[in-house]
């Protein structure tokens, strides 16, 4: 998985994902936590470890509502499809 698709900032408790993970979330799981658990083994070693630590300390209050981490989605650059 490309590093620009997923960025993990453990210190701030933030994960930034490609907008594709928002658009096709149901393909990766029923909740945000499911999506992050699908992504984790596909990351390089250190981002995967950081995401794992965030997921372990995260308590899901309601389905898809996370407490210890914030998930943001990057703007999609559609110009890459024009090449």
C-alpha cells in the first residue's frame, strides 16, 4: 500500500486515509475500525505497528464512532486518472 494512501500519526491519534476508503468503506468492513483492521497488515512495518497501538487503545463507543483516534480522509486527486 502506498504511503500517501494511509498516514498514521500516533502522537496525535490521527489516521489519514485515501478518500477511496471512504467511498468504498463497505468493501473493507462494516465499521471504521473494521476498515482500519483491514488496512493494518497491508502497511509497512512501522505504520502498521503504530496503527495497531492506536487500535488497541481505541474503544469503540458506538459502531463506527472512535474515541482514541480520529480518521480523516484526504482529498482525491482525480488528475492521476487522466494519465
